[in-house]
């Protein structure tokens, strides 16, 4: 056993006493396989961090630290050790100072610190370490750390000393931990999709919401990046043996470090990738070309068809009640020849009066009884409400074009036979529809496969091609709502249907499976979202809305029965009050007859009756209908007494009216 091995064992024993786990390897034994074994070991304090202590000569450490094992991006854990490992190297050399370490040493590990122990000529055998002797013969060993410069070159910086066995630090031993990826270059794959990723026509550079998020991440985590695209230009779908193409194929083969395209999370995609927390929630929609507007029914559009039916029923029922109240009301009991006079006691006159009230016209005849007048007053209030609401809504329908769409949801789409439908191939929509167990989504996917036999463009991955098919007519495209709204902003002849129960897309960045960098990316994305930057960038990425900004929403809507229910309640209240008035008039008539009968019996032969009880009714009908007035009516009208002799009683008694 060499002296270095002996000292390594002593160091391990010392670390064990303070509860630190350590494994000793000879430098030639520290292979990639050994690192993979360590990656499966459960560490209590920092499972993603490994601390290495290297004891060797300067030339040996130079060779070893250049590439002690394979740590390219295809080996996730080993690759993470470039950032998460910490190396403390003890150099034993007599001639060369460690500070002369070249800046282009080729060491890729971020956190490397050196302690150089110079050996005296005669102390080689006894290990008398005297790095530097001050005037008091005290030993001091400096601690040097490899720092990154802006041009990605390394230089040593003194961060502290070990003085007589005590540690004195001026800075952190591993300050590069605070600088994220230390300007490391990441390989990132993207594909254009508005408004997340698109090429600026002026600068010929990528821009969009996803690019803004990527730039902010690179600033916060201190990395640079190179953008590439998948060779096949596809987003990524799985074959039968779970081999993916496109962007997810690159992640599955670990060819890239990150994908910055707008990709939605999905259980099938997570078999080959790890998604960060989402930075945007996207709705789904269906876009179709607007059908030609119908002008023949514009007069009936302001109200719901059920409202017209209820108005017709109300007209018929209320007319019937008015006819009953006026025909069988005892208020008119003493009107002679009443059935020969036109009025509301005829059903046709009642109907046309009530019908005319709907147009604020009324009719020739009016009611004189309390029951009839109560019912008519409620009917007039009902008519005023209806006419005012219809008039206001009719103006709105003349101003705003009403969209009558052939279907309103996914169920309506699959049940109709006029429109074909499709979606962007190799995107999240193909994955969702193809693997879904929901009946409606199965029908959608089966329909796409059927249409694809004669028209392969229904699965075109180019959304612009899909929009061109929509504008051609009789075609529906299923896609993300933001892109559909942008398409409407460019062309007013399309409309978007947003099924509330379809699918909400969670847009996030995917990394290769089991990526050790998932947490730090997710934490930064959460910070970005909570800071409100997403909404700012989205407003910048979306084009300004033009003349078609409100075409996806119908401003004027037909009025339903529920919104008119209070008016119908008013009619019912009027009918009830009219019934009560009719009952009151019947009771009053019976009471009057009983009173007259008792008076007749009490006075014997003489019966006194007051013309005023019957006169206003006959005078009312004489004035309204032009009937010749009787002498009694003329006497009352002229306010002169009239004497009527009772021919049945003797002697001649005057009966004054």
C-alpha cells in the first residue's frame, strides 16, 4: 500500500466519524460504470450532488479531470455532474506551482478547487508539508478555485487558506454553484407555431412567447443555446413499438437538452420525456367558415321561437277570459238588447282588441266592469314590455349579424354529414384523439381516418394549410384557440366554436426522461409565471385585433322565455285579480237583489227603485254605441225629474226616480 492510499484510507475514516459517506477508488478504476452505480445510491442530504476528493500529482490530475468518465448528454446523471459535482484536488509537487494551470486546460467541471502541498527535499519520505513558511515557521496552504471567464476559459482564483490546521475562507470554495450553468451551451430543438415560435421577417430570428420564456431562462440560469429543428420536421408521434419521431424522437434518443416548442403535456409523451410545470394554459376550438347569412327570418330573430309560442298561447287564453268576464258579468244585467250591440262580450271583438294591444293600437271597444278593466290593464303592461324588448333587440340584430352555425359542439360535428374535419398531424391533437377512450373523440378520429383515405391533407401538420381548407368551405379544423383567433383576425369569413368540455392544453418545455435539471427549470418557470411576464409577452406576440376582433362572439342574442317570465306572471296576476273582481260583482249583485226584495216586502204595494243604479250603464252604452236614449236616460242626462206612474197600484202613486 502506497503512502497516498494510506492517507486516503485515513481521510475516509475521518469522514465516516462525522457521518459522511465515502467510497475510495483508484483513478484508473473511476469509470462510467462506477459512476452509474453511484447514481443508484440513495444519498440522504443531497441526492443530486457528488463530492470528489482527488489526491494525486499535478500531471495526473490534469489528465484525469479532462474526462474521468463519459459525461455527454446521452448519459443524464453523468452529464449533470458537470454542474452538480464538487472536486477538491490535493496536489503534491515540488517544482510546478498550481497557479500556472493553463486557461485552456479542457476541464468541463464547474466546481473544481485545488490545494497544493509543496514537499521539502528531505521530507518526501515523512510527508512534511510546508507550502509556505512565515517568519514564525507557521504552515499556510492556499485554496485555489477554477473560475469561468466570459470567453469560457478557466482561471484560478484564491478563495481561502488553511492556516495551522484552521480554515480561513475569503469566498466560497465553489462559487460557480451560484452561476447556474456557467454559460454552458445547450442544444435546444424547436418548430415554428404562431404565436409561440415564429421567424421575424426583419431580423430573420426566432420570436414568440416560447422564445421569450427561453431567453428569460437562459438569463436566469446563465446558459447559452443553439437552436435546431428535427430532420423530419414533425412534432412527434409514437409508432407501434413506442418509437417516436420528430421532437420527441430527439428527446427519446437524448440528442437535445431541451425542446422550446409549444408542446402540451400528455401521459403518452411523458413515457419518453419529463415536462416542466406549464407556463401557459391553452384552450381548444373548432374553426369553420361562416355559413351564408339568412335575411328571410331576420324579423323573427330578436325573440326565441318559444317566446312567440308563449305569446300566442297567452293571447288566446287571455282573450277567452276577457270574453267570459264581459259576457257573464252581472255588471251588465240591466242593459237591454246588449247581445245586439258589438263589444268585448263578443269573442271576435275581444280577440282583435287584445291582438291590437300587442301592436300598441288597442280597439274600438273598452271594458266597463272592474274585472275586464283589471285584466286589460295587466295585458297592456305585458304588451308594453314585449314591444319595448322586441324593438330594442331588433335594432341590435339589424346592427350585428347573427351567426347561425351548423353545430355547436363536438357531438354536433360528428353527427352531421355536411362538413369534413381534420387536425394538425403529429401534434398533441393526433395523440389525444388516437389514444382516447371517450366515444366522441373516437368518432372524431375514425372520421379523420376515413377522410384521410381520399384527402391526406386533413392530417397536414401545417396549420396554414388547414386554414386554407377551412376557407374553402365545408371543412372544420380542430386546433388550439389562440391560433384560431389569430386566423379570424386575418379573415372575417370564419367563426370559432369552443366546446367547453373538449381539452385544455398545458403548454410546457419537455426535457429527456429522468433529467436532473427538471426541477431548476420548473422552479424558474413558476417564478416567471407568478411575475406576470407571460401575459406581457403574450400581448406582444399576438397581433393587434382588427375589424374582426369580435366576430367570434355574437353580441346580439335572442331573448329566451326565462328572461320574459315576469311578463307572463303579470298576465296570471291579472287573471287572478279579474276573477276576484268577477266574484265580488256577483256577490254585490246578489246582495242588491236581496236588499230590493226585503224592501218590497216591508213597504207592501209600494216599490221604490233608484234609476241611478241602472242609469249609468244604459247611458254609457248610449254614448258609446249610439243607441237612442230612453226618456229616463234623457231625464238623468238633463238632470230634470221624471215621474213614472205605477199602473198596477191604486190610487195613483208617484214613483220618483
